[in-house]
C-alpha cells in the first residue's frame, strides 16, 4: 500500500466511521490478504464490496473467491475478498471516508 494511504489511515478514527461501506474499506485496507465475508461483522458485506467497486465509491478492484477455491475454512456460503493494491490511491480512499 502506498505510504500516503497508510499515513491517512492513521488519522481515521475507526469508531467514528458512519457507514458500513467505510467499515468494509477500512477492514480491507488494514488486512493482510484475504478477508472472509463473515469477518466484516457488518450487514450485507457483499453489497458493501459492490459499492466499493462502483464509480461513486472509487472504483476499487476487489477480488472475490470462495473458501473452497482458496482451500480455506468455510462452507459453500463463505467467500473471501482482497483489494488489488494497485487500485488503492489516496484520492479513492478519501472519496469513501470523506
């Protein structure tokens, strides 16, 4: 991740995040790789990921794989997400966190 994005994330107060889309992006940005849909702990995590892919929220590139294809724990309803770090820019992150 770019240094300016890491520096910006340090200024974000996690407890003051107002939307689930912000929470989803923060979780993806601070993870080390794949993140389970169940670990987001927000309603409709897959919809929030879809939001992050939209132009309105920065057009982030988010990969999705099933637990089975990644050979990770989980059933047929467990999916994992990962941000393509090349799509992460300070401008896009600020668009979400406002």
